[in-house]
């Protein structure tokens, strides 16, 4: 091959490599979940990768949900919607629903959603009923249903079709507008070897000292999908009346999560607003774990979630709903909502909010899943995302770009080695030519 042709080949190879790298980077930017769009309910940011689905009024007309996929739908006042999931006889299954009422609407005490999972004989595998309680203002609320297999399982243990029923409960005086739904279906592999089912009698329930280091700025996301990652620390933000902020914390096996919220003082009138701030906790499968609220009177006020047991596989065998929800490692979600009633007394400006997060206990080995355990694991990448404050889409994009970067280094190394070999060949060819006379 002549020197000119070698140079041309080198330029072509370099162009192909550059094109491949550019195409890969562009592709990463367009991956589902790399961006998100705001929904039309209470400022909630729905997963942009969610597929539209239509719940059926009869179970036999229900559309099938695929594991690992997120869906969107709407539900009418007092509506009932069915969806179908096909399960094997080995995996646990979880279907979660975030219900998002219309912003500015009216909800009453007891309004909420119920999510249940049933087999073909109407046997109810499980259900969760989540409502607004005494905090009667619209905000996103979450609930889930699951099929949990045990060595003693007799019902809901067979392979086949199962049906998810989502029910909206509303009082006559409540806003009749449709609620937006974000639906997620996840599966959890079985374990290779059965472990203990009894919970330890003694566990550390004392609240730890506040995290050291002082407050750091970290603003929340507008939905579960774009929740801002947190690690242990004191996190400062601002929250507007009617706004809900979402955060997520990686909690490994054997660890305990403690969380509290402090609403800062205001120079406005000294008027009491009950249930002014609501702090909620949901597990990695989207199941509601706990909720607390506080009364605000213009001075700073603090509340904390109740201490909960360490995350453990055997928690799922507890009859206590909060303990049962702490059944696996992964991202746990905190949401904080400021009542719109605050605007009437204290104005519509944002109030200062601080979240304090403690993680205690050393991470332990998991239960020995018989298959891939994601998202019920905590990885080094998760801890990095929590340290830097990345949202889920940002963390996914960073992971993709890291892969692209490694690939790019590989391509660059090949090109450098190729050019070096070309140079040596060219020198040798020049040295073996005719000797001048």
C-alpha cells in the first residue's frame, strides 16, 4: 500500500471511529429516561419513558403490563380500572401507582386510592389503601400491591394471569376532575436458600444525633422519576405552597433510614395552619411506608418520621405495613408537600425547608437472589449519585457516558497504535529503497 493510500485509510478509520463515538453520545442523550416532561397534575413530573395504557372496567379486557416498564393513565371520580400482569411461580411481583390530582382542586378526608392484586378466582394477594388523611389538599399519593411468595404459599402462588385493580375513593364534595396515574410493574427474583422469617425482638430505635457538616443546598425533583439523590446530611431548599418535592436515598441491607424536616420561620402573621407540611416515605417498589405532618405558626418547627427497623428480607413477613415495606435494599423515596393554605396567610412565596437524613448500620450481604436483583440493590454508582445529588435520569446518563468514554478511550488507543505501526512501516519502506549512487 502506498503512503498516500495508507494516509487515506487512516483518515477513513479515524472518521469512522469519530462518527461511532458521536452517534453513541447522541444515542445516550436520546435514551428513554434521559429527559422528563412535566405532567398536567399539580406540577408533577411524569416519567417521559412511560407508555400510555387504558385501564379496563372488566378484568378480562385488561391490557397487559410488562415488568420494568412505567405506564400512564387517568382515573375518574370513584373509578375502577383493571390491568393484567402475567406471573411465573418463582418471582415476587409489585405494581405501584402514583395518583396525581388536579392542582387547585378539592379533596376530602378519606379521599385516596386503593391498589390490589388478584388472581383469576378473585383471591386478593395483597392491597394498599392510601388517602390524604386530615391533610385535605391535593398532592401526589402512592400505593402498591404485591404477590409475595413464601414456602407456605398456597394462594396466589401459581403461574398465570393476575389482575391489578386501581380504585379511586372520593367524597361527594370532592373535585370531580380526573386524576393522573403513573403505574410501575417490577418483579423480584426468589432466593436460592430460604432464610429466617422471624424478626429480631431487639433493634436500635433511638434517633441518632443530627448529621454533621452543616446545611448544603439541594433542591428536590418534581416526581418520583426525577427525584434528587441524597446521602446522609442536612439538605436545604425552598418550597412553595402547593408544591411537592421528591428525594431519594440509597438504603442498603442492614441499614436504617432516619429523616426529619424543619420548616423555617416567616416574618408574616402568627397564624396556625394545621397539616402545613406533609413528609412521606415510599420504598423502592413505590409502596407507601409512612407519613407525618406538622402544624405551622410562623416560627420554625420540626417533625420526624418514626424510627423504623433496619432494611431486611424478613421484614416482609411482618403484619405491620411500615415494617413490611422495608423489605429490600434500594432507593427509598422522600416527598415533602407544603399546604396551599400557607399562601392565604403567609403569602405565595417559598418557605425555607431543611431535610435531615441519617443512615445508620453497616451494609450487609443480600439474601442471595436467584437472578438479577436490580433495582433492589445499592451499587457504588448509586452512592456516587447520592453524593453528587443526581436525579435518576442524570445518573443513568452519567453511566451511559462513562461507558461511551471507556469505548472512546479504546477507539483512541487503537487509532494511536495504528498510526504508530503505520509510521514504523513507512520508515522501514523508506530505508529499504535504492541506495543513491
